[in-house]
C-alpha cells in the first residue's frame, strides 16, 4: 500500500516513520511548503518530495494519504482526497468549525470512503480498559463524572499557527481537550448541552484555560477542566473519574482503578487496580507511544478490509460540534448551549 504524507512537522514525521515501518506499506511521497523540512526529507531513500499537494497526488497516485497540516488546511485537502476517492487519515481536530466539514461528511458517506481522525487516546490501554468496564454494565447506572486534561506547555506568548485563531480555530479546547471530549463521547454517548467558561492569559487570540459542564442524552452529567498552562505536567495527562450506582471508576494514562459495592459481571467487589504495564500489548515499531502504531495499523487494516473505523470523520464532526457549543457558551458567560 502506497502512503503519502502532507505536512512533515512533528506529527507528520511520526506517522511517516510508523507507516514506513509497516509490512506491506510503502511511504511513496512527502509534501510540505517548508524548503528546510523538504531538504531533510530528501535524505529518505525511495521517497519523493513535493511542495504542491495536488501535484503530489497526481504523480504518486497513493492508496492513502496522511494529512498533518495546520487546521485551516484540513478540509480543502481532505475534500481533494474525497474527490479522488483516496482514503485519508487526518490529524485532529477536524476543522476550524463544524459547519466547515458538513459537505465533507456528506460526500464521504456517499462514497463509503475509509477515513480516520487522530484521536489516539482510544488506543491507550488504560482508556480502552475503562471503556470495556463501562460497556460491561458492572458499575450499574452512571451518575456523573469529572475529568481533567493538563500539560505544562505554555507560560509565555506562544508562536506559530497553534496560537492563531484563524489557522487553528481556537486554543486549548480545540487543540488538546478534543482528545478528552472524544473519550467522553465514546464513554457516555451524545452530548445535548454544554455550559463553559474560557480564559486567555498567555495567549492573545486563543484560550489557555477552559472549564465545561456537559449534559448527555442518557442523563449522565459532568465537567471537564483543561489547560496547557498547568505546571508539573511534563506530558499531556488525562484523568476521568466516574460515579455510578454500584461504585466508581478512575482512569488516567497510567492506571485504571475500579471500586464495586458487589460482585457483578466477573468483576469483584472492592478495589481492582490495573497499571498500564499490566495491560500492555507490544507493537512491532514504537514511535511516540504504542497508541500511535495501533491507531495507524487500524487505519491501514480498515482500508485493506474496506471497513469503517469508529474514530472517523463523522465521529470527529460530532466532537467539533461540542467544541463549537463550548466556544458559543463561553462567549455568553456560560449560558447553557445546545449541541446541534
């Protein structure tokens, strides 16, 4: 399978390395507007370099494309892939606003095209185990949750497209908290309403802190707190705590802790603790964490089998609608806002 990558910053290089190491996959082309990065990429054997996306597609005729560009370029490039009926992987988030992707979602559905958006937290062992526990019904009726996503990234004015609202769509919510929003939607289903507040501190155009309350269709409620400006979080860290009728669940990147009042569905009463090493499943090639390899393998296998993945463009579109509602609510000082 011939794979082309457009955008060779950090994530582009990561996906290019993983794809090129897979059996039966060939990295056939790399595209970027940076002459410096293309100069580096030219050292790769048997990989063509390009500075024009459409011309790369014309020349290389790839079987799939990985798009890791700034957010404002996502929809035009994804739409080009759809027109050519090329399966594509798109780094999150999907778009600047959900409405930007309406036509894209419809055209993908019409063509039954394989797509994936890079919400790789679904492939972290602890979050996968938490999903398994929630789906088992062991906790009984779910009541509420609280969740955080923090990283110590920004403590002065940021530079680059991520801190430009025109190019990124927003700050910590769309840039990082969408990983957590995707998990919450995966765990609890459809969100009906949000109420949110955001705060700019280090950034002029985008938010550095955000707090949002969610109301889900099935009655679950809870809140999310997010920031890329919290000290003592060297790596991005997500924590979710769930309260339920038969106990509670705590999950983060490192462990899952389950407490049950009574035995149910194969889970024992009392505490059950599982650390990430207990759940570890190795991968053939690890760049940045096994979750990235698992994600890319799932994408390639879906193309080979012509099967859809759950973290596809349609799912990312729903995440984007939640983001839109958060920003809309924050502009109205936290007024409850319906997710369209």
